[in-house]
C-alpha cells in the first residue's frame, strides 16, 4: 500500500483501515462517533 494512511479495500462496507498516525490525530482532535480497535 506504499504511503497510504487510510485504506478501504474494494467491496469493503465495514471498517476503514488506517495508520496509527491517523488514529492518534483523530483521538487528539476529540472526534466523536469513532470506534477504534487494534487489528
């Protein structure tokens, strides 16, 4: 996937796969409605 930070595999309707860097930024921004879990 190279330098991608966020990836949604073709046909995937569920969770979005993202990097730890993006996860931490979303948490720091205080975003709500998120459910984050380790893969």
